């Protein structure tokens, strides 16, 4: 979805919409990580590693959404 958002950067609203969809998918992944931990499929250490990566990626997506105009202004 991030690649699709990049392709839509000519249209800021569409760019943000696609990134918002990608962030929603990332949130779903976070939920599955929590479920995997609760069910004993992964260890706390594994959950922590994946959660850290998820937090970093989610933060980058949020920052990109917040600065969408910077990404969209020169799209041609």
C-alpha cells in the first residue's frame, strides 16, 4: 500500500488516504503480534523485537502523513 500511495502522490488527498490505509494494516499486524504472544506462538523477546520495528515503521508513516505536502508538491 505504501508503493501505491507513492504512485498517488500527485494527488495529496489520495496519497494520505493510501498511507492511512497502510497504517491501518500495520495496526492490524500489531494486533496479530499481541495475539501470537497471548497464544504462546512467540516469546516476549520476539514480540518486543517485532513491536519495536512496528513502532518505528508506524512512526515513519505518521510523519509522512503529517508532511504529505512535502512529498506531493513536486510530483509530476
